[in-house]
């Protein structure tokens, strides 16, 4: 029989929705996916070329469990160039995606029975990473009036005897909102004063559209920061991420990485070295500008349709939309509405039930990691759908 911990691990609904959409696509339907958080661009040519060169040269062997020294050094330089931070390469651990980094962090830090504080809504897998090591997610309802992000005072009030630390994301999935740097400083100070840990997910760090990107690493050398080559660097299927860990955690993380993963993908690591070339950097800047244009369009279009966007996203590529305007006997919750849109229009969105109970019924998430012409078509389909049902 499966282990009892699986009772606390729910399906990842966005992946279930994606499976249905793919089956409908295979049956001949034209589907427009705005559900999954995957940039449509793909890795830029210099990255693909670097991977091909590595394969041609036979660089296919295991790397060090912590990753290629050259790539760790490139990331150290990335922090210096973009954030003015001195992050030693030896504190940077390359991982099998941000998911691999979160698993290593939870394996190193979460004791059985410990509670880890995180906001509701939040990325659903965070709860399950904690559960995988017999901890428990301690969800704090965080509404739009606070940017869907927790406040230091709220965390302090919720901290219990079995609270072990916090797991936060800035910018966040599903909301695209960030934690203000002064608020984050208070949260980190609180964790340190309570003897707790802080894991900060910064995988959308490069995709901020208002204000300069910042890092928790500027505030503390005791924080564990998670990042990824999937989002800003558009290498989703390559499964490569990294984490920056405090010095006193490095040996434990290395030991876990050796046993759990051996090493990240060698090909992905050699390819990622090309992310930091001038040619690739120029491509990433241009693509970020396109994301900003998509963000501007879809915010206006969703509001014209009747959705409420109570907190505009400042980062990532998501809009978290209040859909209560459309709910009632026909569609009692966001899940029913998303399923109706999927079946009747071929537009694929994610209901809020993935992200925690606080917003499960009333919100849906839209990803604008989709080309602008396809998003326009999706909006037109939704408009016709609501008109046909007498909602517009």
C-alpha cells in the first residue's frame, strides 16, 4: 500500500487540466492554453547551440553533485552584475530544477511534525514538498488587500511551538505579486529571532515589470534562496535550477544531493553557460519586454470581460482573477467555470483550487506565457461564451 503521507498530497490540478486539454487537442480541437506556467519562447539559439556542442564533444558524464564549477561561478557573477551582491560560488548549488532545490531544502530543514508557514494562495507543490518529509503546511490566508502576500506581523501572530520556518515566493505563483523588501527584511529577522528557517522562492525574480528586481540575499546570509533556469531563462524541460544556501547548510545539502540526485543534467548545465553570453542576454531582455506588453493587454481585456483584478501582478506571467461576477447556479465555483470554458471554447485556465482553500472557489489563474495573437483569440472566444450565456 502507498505510504500514509500520500494522504496529504493532492493531485496537481493544473497538470490534470493540461492532460484533458492535450487529449482534446489530439482529437482535433484547437486549444489555447493559458494554464501552465511555461514560456512559449523556448530556450534561445545560443543555449540550444551550446547543448548541441556539449553532446557532440561527448560531455555526457556525471558532474559534481553541486554542479559545474564554471556555471556556479557564472551565477555568482550574475548576482554581482544584476544585484550588486557578493554571493560566493561555493554557496550556489545547481539542482534538478527549482523542484529539486525545494526538495533538498525541505529534506535538510523540515523535521517530522514541523509546521512550515506559507501564504494561501501559493504554489501547490510547496505544501507537498513539506508533506513529503512529514512536515505540515501552515497556511495563512492572504487576501488582495495585502497583495496576496503575508505580513511579518501576521507570521509572528501565527507562529506556534511547532512552527519551524517559512516558505515564501516573491514574485508569487499564482498571483504575480511581490513582497516589499522592507517587509521581507522584517520576516527574515523574525525567523532568525525564533530560531526558524526561511526558504524564499525567487524563480520569477527576473520577470518583474514595476520596480527593480531584488533578492532576499541582500537582507541575510542565513536565508535559503531558490531559483530556476525555467522561467526567465526559458529552459522549462531542461530541468535545471539552483539554490543559494547558508554556509552551515552546504555540507548537508551536498550529502543529500549526492544521494537523491547524483547531479543535475550535465547537458542542461553546459547549455546554461550560454545563458550569460551577451547574445542570450539581449534575447532575454527583448522577451521580457514582450511579456510586459502581454501583461498590459490581458489585464485590460480581462477587466473588459467582467473579471475583477483586485491586485495587479508586478512580476511572473500570471493574472489572478476574481470570477465571482460569473458564478451562480450554472457555475457554482471557479472550477466549474474553468471546466465550462475548457469544453465550450477550448480556452484552458486554472481554477483557484490548486492554490489553497482561501481563494479556491472565487479565483482563477491565467498565464500570459502565450503569444499575443493567441491570447486575443482566447479573449474573443470567452467574450462569445459569456454573451451566449447572457453574462455580457
